[in-house]
C-alpha cells in the first residue's frame, strides 16, 4: 500500500531560530501579520523576542493573546474576527498545542466558511487559507509539525479533531531557549504527550519504515532527557533534546497515526478540561498493557529505546518491561497515578466511551477495542 509522509516545508530548530524565522517571513514580502499566542506566555514576556525580531525586519503585525488550554469554537471565532479586523495576510502561532491549534483553525476559516466544526475528520479542508508560521514553546504536542488541530465544541462537549495536510504550518520553529522558563508540571505533561505520540505511532496500524526510526529515536531522547528537563528547567541540553525528541515524535505520528490513548484522552479533556498531556500519561501504560500482546516485537524494541537492559530477557519479557518503564517514567516526572486524583468518577468515564470509540485516532490502534474494553480500561485509569 502507498504511504504518505507529510511535514512542514521548512523547520528551523535551535538557538535564535526565531530570528531566522523573521528573516524567512520578511523575504516573502508578506504584508501584515497576526500573532496568535498563549496569554500566559505574553504575561511572562516570552513574546518580546519574537516582536523584536519582527521589528528588526520591518514587519508589521497585530496580536491576539486570548488563547486558552483546550481551545474552544468561540475562541477560534474571536481570533478569526481579529484576523479580519487587522486585515492580516498571514498568521504566526506562538505557544503550545492550544495556541497553534487555534492558529490552524483560524487559517482554515481564512479560506473556508464557518463553522470550524464542519472540518472535523480527515481531509475536509478544501482551501489552504493564509500562510501559517508556527513557533513551538513546549516539548510538546508537535502541533508545529502536524496536520492535526483539536478544537473543543463547548456546547456539545466534544473535541473536534481536524486532520488535513492543508493545515500543516508552512514553517515550523523549535527554539529551546524559549522553553527554559516553562514550569516543571507543564514540562512533564507535554513531555509525556510527546512520548505518547512516539509510542502510539510506533505500534499503530499505520507504522512504516519511514516513521519508525523517528519514533524510536524520539522515545530514546525523551526517556533520557525528560527527567532532566523536569528537574532543572534551565538545563539547555535537556530542553534542546526534548525539543528535537518531540519534533521526531510529531514527524512519526503525523504520518503513522495515533491510537486509543489519544482517542480516550480527548473526551477527558473535553468534559473535564484536563491537560492533554496528563490524560495521555495516565492512559498510556494502561492502553499499552492491552496492546502489548499484539505487538510484542515492537514493545521489545521500545524497551531498548526506553533505556531498559533487556540483554538477559526474552522478547516477551522485554515487551513487558517496556510498559513498566513507561509507568516508571510517568511516576518519576510527577504525573498523577489516576484520573480519580483529578476528580473524575466512574460515572464520568462511562459517559466518555462513545466519544472515544468515535474519535479519529481510534482507527490507528493496533487492536480494535470494543466499548466494553474501553470502559474497562477507563475504570483501570481511575
Ligand atoms: Fe497529543
């Protein structure tokens, strides 16, 4: 079967990547820009280096800094109104997954009619809209790499997962120097999200030789450097390796797909507004335990990438060790042990089963789950 590999045309990674981006934009005679950013990052002054870089290149821009975690339809509409009022010709998304997903949604509306919920699913975006430059500030959702945007329909309490190569940013930027100030809990949650991307991509039904190396190297980098980045946010090497690790995970899952961890995490975010990375981190070892017997060889390889000494183990034993190593890493970086610690009840999870089954990520799971399987795994995750 033919395999499609998709990613941004240009990626700029490393220190001073933002300065490089400003030069790339300026070279295109781009017109007026709209920055879509996390309010928290603006308050921390993290937007300043970007604005200074754009100023030095003589670029004009407006700002929308009212993005929120788990961005909603109304936030997307407000940001789109801002694009229209400013007469902006391109967008710069600046932040983690929430800001960049908002920017992707506004890009969609710049070329296609409202509502944004119409584009839920795969390949529903006909027109590319205005150019999008995505600066990632976490490591990470890899939203700067991917064709995915997740927008919460706050009225129907459902996450709309939009997957379309037309929303892949034109240029993606990973500058570890702007990740230094991130708090440790955000570092842990976003890092475990990246690990989930790599693991799900590696065992998914869409896994391919063109994505497997990225996924395994991502797992290796995250296992080694996530604890260091959580312990000391100013450890530049750890931040840089995490930025690259999450980027590799994004390259892998953007083409190989995800699985039931994400499918089951999305309803948790939509109903309880819980951080995406935390939901994934709680569910990852539980779903892996379910999938492992069907992907023994792959999980044994993951054990090596996770840093386990498997030299005296059978493949079966090594695959079990991988799941334990994921559990250990999650605990090491301070992820809550289960959803009940976050106020989720048995009644809540029972209401999430249908959404998880219908989620576009579910199709990537190596084993098809029944609603009873999903409910059992949700109960384990409490
Ligand atoms: Fe994710």
